[in-house]
């Protein structure tokens, strides 16, 4: 069955390719605003479902994989920073603390639907203002949930990960494999 990755994330595509899957990339655009009363788990699950459903409308014979990732600290969602100042603020929040990374994953075809939410916990070392300024100036925090890339320069700040490393990167590969296998891929 033909797999379509409904995501613009190059990290998701890299992880899926590294795991040996063949697929096409077709990003979709949906309204990603958090709805009142929605839990973080419901939020990422809904976004993944909406992305998969939107792509399936365009390609009804495909097996669509969609995902959405957030960083959660003290019940607060840290999405992608709008600018460098916001990125620095997020890094200050994460400094010396643990936070959760949640990824909603949805696999859809005309006949099947499978979904899950994967949670990993990440502990950051304490960061001083010089480290935050250096990291923000690198440009890496842009377009990253929580303003960091665990697989990049920010790896120096990560003291511990509990759960799926690939989930922290943006796609929990073992969970995706389980869902795709269940869908007949």
C-alpha cells in the first residue's frame, strides 16, 4: 500500500526513511489552534487526525500517516516559537527542568484508522543566559516545538530522556511501525 506522510517536517521524513519506509511527502495545512477545554493529549491527537483525514480526501487510495508534536511543561504547551525572543523565553522555561514531549500519530486509509499519543520525558540541564543566547543565535530553535532540536546542538543540554528518543525528534518510529503494520503496510 502506498504511504503518504502528511507533514512538512524534514525530521519526520528523515526518521521514516531511516526506518526503511518508502513514502511520498504531502504536507497539509489545517487550523492548529488549541480549542478551549482540550487536553494536550486530545490536542495532538486531533491535529494528527485532521491532517490524515484532509490528505485522505485528496488521495483516497493512500495510506496516510500524520503526526503533531508539542512540548508540555507544567500544563503549558510550548509550540514552535514565533521569533528568537520567544525561543529564548521557552529555553528559560525548560532550563534545569523536566518536560514532556507529546506526539499524536494517526494512520488512515479508507478502510482503517489507527492512532496513538506517545509521551516522552526530557530533563534539561540548567542554562545560563550566554548558553541561551548562543543557542538561539544558531537558528536551530526556529520551527521546533519547545524551541530545541534534541538531535542537534541542543543535545548538549539534555541530561535524560525517558521514553522514545525518536518521539522527541518528532516521530515515535516504533509506534508508527506498529500502527502501519496494523494497517497492512
